[in-house]
């Protein structure tokens, strides 16, 4: 008698990651629009007096990049990372974390006094990687590859003389703290998880307000 399970093997359903896909598409669309409109000047972050109290700039910083090639590459990496992280955190929390890491990068840019930056998509990616590395470290997994990769990207940005390394470090810090906070609240209610994320967001925005009023 033939084995019906061998004839009709059960295959796991593919993980759906709508948030990572949507964020990748929006990043590409923003980059294309910025090529033909003044959108880049409306969304860039930096320590420029004209940017003060324009709260949307840090909130959407993760969706910015200066080249279409960079946007496509960031989108592909985001989808790949999303397939690992989004099923674990949920789509809403994944999107929130990605944007929150951008806020961390934008905050670092303003605190450092850098005048202009439109390269926030890497902040989101590096922040996600940092959050994942913290979770893996606490779970006794090997994180050496994550640390080496993040370090190489930051060193490369420093070597080429780009301000993005400042934003990347800010995003990594926020991502690492967010990963730790997620570990503390993962078995709690969604309200507590949201509260932890909002607390990190509030700290970043408070730091930005200080740079705006000083």
C-alpha cells in the first residue's frame, strides 16, 4: 500500500511578510519621486535650522536613499531580513521597529551637527540587524557574523567620508535597545510592547527637541 504522505507531502506555507515588502516598495517609490521633485529636500535630516520641528523628517528617514540602485538593493535586503524577523515580531511591530531605527539615525545626525543626510534606508536595515543580534546573543547564538558585517559597513562609510556612519551608529544603538526591550516584553501584552517602543521613540524625539531649541 503506497504511503499517502510520500505521495502528497505536507509543505509549510511560505511566510508572508507584507510589512517588509511594503516598506521596500515605498522606499523605491520615494527615491524615484525624489529624482524628479524636491522631495529630497522635504524629507532629508540634518542639523539645519530650517528642519527644526519638522517632525516628519525623522519619522520617515528610513524610507530615504539617494540612488535608485541603492533603493532597490536596500529593498531586497529588507525583504530578506523581513523573512527572518517579521514572522517573529508581527508586521506592525516590524514596520514600527524599522521606522524607529530611522528615527535613531536621524537623531544621531542632528546631535552630531551634520548638515544633510538622505540615506536613511541603511539605518533601518542596520537597526534591524542590531535588534536581531541582541536577541540571538541572549539566546546563546553566534552573533560574530552580525557584528563583523555591521562593523565593516560602518568602517566603509567612514573611509569614504560619508556622514551616514553617524546615522548608522544611532540606528544600531536604537535597534539594540529595541531588541533588548522586545525580549523583556515578548510574553507581555501588545500594549506593553507598544509602550516600550514608544518610550524609545520619546527619548529620541526629546533629544531632537533639545537640538532644535538650543
